[in-house]
C-alpha cells in the first residue's frame, strides 16, 4: 500500500524532498497516481484502489499487480 498525496498529512512535518515528509519518527513517501503507474511499468496492473482508513483518515492506494507471463 502507498500513502496518497491527498492524505491530510501531505506537506506537513519536515520535508526531505521527493514527496517525503518526516512525521515524528516516521518518514512517509506520498504517492501520486502517476507514480503508481510508473512503479508498475512492466507489470500487469490488476487493480488500483484508493481508500481511507483510521482517524484522521489516511488516504492510501492499494495496488495489485502481477508479473507478465
């Protein structure tokens, strides 16, 4: 799962570049749909599902991919 740029925490904390922000003791890399597509290049992209969980809601991408045969 990838944290989406639309997440409430995007842009907060300490910026480390390349859409990475430190929040407390965690560094979170926020991902756009374009990045999802780039990361799945050469794979069969079975599903990309945007969803929210927790409070405040975390916006995430669930990506299902398989190697081509």
